[in-house]
């Protein structure tokens, strides 16, 4: 019985550590020193225009002016993109003396309409390395494709970051063409509010591994205190 309890704790600890590595939202740490201003990914200053209507999207694109949105209803898109584009490609590692490889794609696509279970699975399995795209409802009840560090969907925000309206990539346009059947969205443009390059994936992975180790050590320590009956009384 004791052996089975010990095994169960080890399995639970490993599972929780893996969850931390794959899905812990760390982007907010790097944004603490992003500052305020007009640069992409910063907290918007007074010179950043608020985009509120669909008719303003093309104007903002042509002017290349920094813009943000006040925030509206969000609809998750069936597409996610690597936070650090440098992670894309084939990565090699040694396992049991054998050289193995894994390919990391820049985009992850999903079915549309996006099933709840698939959205949740991708948040857990790839949320640590990918940001999902969203449609945001504007003041005129049209929709705009937006891309930002999606820890903001967990923490909430009163002010989305400054960004630039740009033309969509092939993958983004294919996704938006499918969604245009159900939403009044222009598949040509996306408001990109992500501060690209704010952290390399290797640095971020190191941070996640350190957090996972801290979680695991904390669980083992708590279990040892519980077993010895030394949990402090309140």
C-alpha cells in the first residue's frame, strides 16, 4: 500500500511538472519591463490610436500607425503560432544512444468550428510555446483578427498592447476565409500586438524547467511533512 501511494505521488508530481513545462503562462514576466509607448507589444501610450470600426482597419494599415483596441468579445480561432519563430524546424536529441529528431511547425491548425476539447488540449499541450489567434468584436459589431500573447486571456487586461495592422500570411488567410462564413471579418488584415523576440524559446524553456523543479520539490516536501505529521497548524 505504501509503495502504491509513493508511486501515485511520483506520477502526480511528474504530471504536474510536465503541465508546468508545457502550459505555464510566462509571457507576463517578460512584459513587466516592456514599458509604455507606441512600440509593438508595449502598454499603449496616449499617441496610440483606438481602432473601433471595420472601416478604420485599412486606413490603419496604410498609415502604419500604432493602434490598439478597447477590447470586446473574443472568439478563439483554429490556428496557433510559435511565440519564437526561431524554434521552427528540426531539432535533434539523443535517447538511449540513438539520435532522434522532432519537427516543430510554425503553425498548429485545428478543426473549425473549434471543438472545446481540442482548444483545451492545445492550451495544455502547446500553450507554453504557441499563441492562439482570436477574433475580437469591434464597436460596430464587425470582427477583427488579433494576435497577442494569450496569457492576457487568462489574466484579463484593461488595455491591450500597441500593435500594427498588417496583411495576413497564407495560413492566417486560409483560416480567416473559413471563419468569414460565420463572422463579419476581413481576411486580409490582422492586428498584430505581440512583442516578437521578447524571449527566446530556449530561455523560456529553462524558466519552465526551473518552475517545474520547484513545483516537484514543493510537492515532495509537503508530502514528507504530511507523513511525519509536521504540517504547521493555523
